[in-house]
C-alpha cells in the first residue's frame, strides 16, 4: 500500500496555493503522516447510503488518456484515498474498460477468486445511457437523441448490459452473475420531447407489443420484474435510476415534476461559480430536486477546463485534458469549495488528468483535500468574491453547456376557477434569475389581495394555489417576486 499524504486540510490548501503560484519548493525528505484523514461524507438524497464529497469523474484521462498517463492508476488512487463515488458512461470511449482493469486489480469482478464483496458494497458505481427508448424498433422523433458508443446498442437496456459487460465481464456482451450498477442515469436531458419519450409506458398505458420509454424498462431491471417483456430472466441489474442535465432547466424540472412514481433517486447537474451568469441551475432545478429527495451530484466545476486552458467546448482529445493543479490566479480548491459549500450538493465528480507521488502536484489528492468542506463553510462574501473572479474569465462565457441567462419569469399556466362561493387561483413555478424566488403576489385591479410563499414545486399535479372570496370581475395578475425585489 502506497503512503497517503494526510496533512491537515487547512495546511494542505495553504501549501497547494503557494505551489500553484510558484512560491515554494519542498526540500528532499519532506514527509507527511502515513494515515490520511477519513473523507467527509454526505447523505445521498433519500437513498440509504452516504457518498464522499468528491467522486471520480469518468472522463478526462480515463476517457482521453495522454500517452504519459495510466488511467487505471487514477482509479486505484481514488480507492486508496477513500473516494466512494465513481462515474462512467456508455458515451465515454474506453472509460468503462479502464474501470474493468482497475476492478480486476481490486478483485471487484464477481467471478474473481476471491471476490471482494465487502469492498464492492462500500462504493457507488454510476454509468449512463443516452438512449431514450426502452426497446429496439423505435421511430425517430424530432429533438429526441438516441446514441451510444456500442455498435449493437438499440435501446437503454442494451446500454445497461453493455456497461455491465465492459466493467465486469468480457466486453462482448457477457457479464458474470452478481454484476450490478448502483445507479444508472438517463444522460443529458435537453428537451421536453425527450422527457415525453422517457415517460411513455408510465404516463400512458403500457403495451409490451409497442415501444415505451427507458424509465419503465429500467424499472423492470431495478425491481426484477418483467412488465415490459424486456426482462424475461427477472434480473436485478441496477439499484437506482436517475438522470443528468447540462443546459435546460425547464426540461430538467419537467423530468422531476412528472415523476409521480418515485422512480428517480438522483440527478447529475452542471454547477459552478459562473452558474448565475446563465439560465441557472442553482435557483431552479437544484432546489426542486433536493425537495423531491434526489441525491444530487455536481459536475463541470471547472467548466470542462474552460476556466483554465481550453476554449469553451466539450473536450474531444487528450490535448484537451488539463493536467495542472489550478493556476496561479485561480486555485482549483476555490472552485471546489464554492460548489460544496452548498448544502444541496451531495457529491462532486471531477475528471482527473494527472496524478503524482508528490501530493502538491497531484490533481486527485488536491481535489480530495479541497472537498473536505462542510456545508455553508464559505460566507456570502467569500462566494461573491469567487463569482466576481470567475465572471472575468473569458468574459463570463465559460459555461458553453448552459442556456443563456434569463430574467425572472412570470408564473406559468395561471388558472382561475369559481366554486362554492370561492375563487381558486393556481399556477406553476416561475423561473428564477440570479436571485431566488421569494413569493408570489396576487393582485386584482392592481390591489394586492394575497401572497403565497415560494417553495420548490416537486410535482406537476401540485401547483401553487391561492383561494379567496368569489371574484366575478376584476383584472387578475399573479406576480413572481424574487429576493432582490424584482417582479415578473
């Protein structure tokens, strides 16, 4: 077992910031104690498990591996440090195969002799599918993407089995008994049309002879049932189902609010210190997911390296992978602390480009120590200082994966009904800008007749409601009011 590098988090961050600035050198023989502090963990939504505040992202050098990097050693080092959340995807090239090599080393393949069942049960393994349909034979639908790196993948169930084969099996479609994913995410929701497809067979009658969305089929593989006809062996291959999203808060909110079946247990969401410069996640999607009890995984803390060396676009090659630890002007720990200071984020996945025996040059060790932070540790002033700094990077245009900024919107779908001498006014949530929504004001003929406190709307079937004496005349307006005093 290699030595770990457990100086205190405070001293580590102080030293690492100095190294990034080129201010100090370590003399030969500098030593750290042998036992790393136990990593901080947080509850993972309503799931009966806890996750370390930092997880290992399945991209960066695990997907686009530079010639001088061993991706397997990155995974092994994450285990050594005590990380217990691991991320990959069917869209990440060789990422799942690299996990297979690491798991072989750790006796984590179910047909290993011996099989380390205790270690396997100690961490959360997540993969993803970009397939929206539950079985083959679907007809293309506008604004609905279906994609996989698997040549023979035709639906989400094929992607599930591909993940198990690549991570635990022979990579050719076979996987040993006892293989499972802790979490499978329907990846990168970008449109309402995709949400419509995903809920087919749940919101609509389920006909196994017709096609249906991925969610109802994945439920069979979670529960060991065969209601869709896609699971004749009644296999249980996943423990939890979730989704991810980078850019479209309204579609992601729709995905959460339509879940009347409590199918979704987790959400992977882009979130960093430039979030509020865009149609933001922090005041829109994240509060609703948290109120619904979903485990929340943050991503894109460095904006896919656009905060550092790369132009704003998704990475494509090893040259895009950032292999340094922060920069003299922007220490990486500040960006990690900004996100994890929020009590709404359970864990944060970060792709690793480079590890090193020197802990102050090792991205993974640096990220590990930076993530040892309790919720609400940063003050409002600290958060604002980081926001001001990163807003100047590329003139604030780092988050290429998000929709452009909006102003506070009006409440949606306002309805007015009279019954039993009362008037019932209902509406669906407004969308917030940089400030959270505070409340709603109900006006008749420009006179305020009532206020309703804003809270995250977790179901479409449960809109905001205000009741008053019957109103037969008068001009009705419902305003959304945010914490900065803006109205819409």
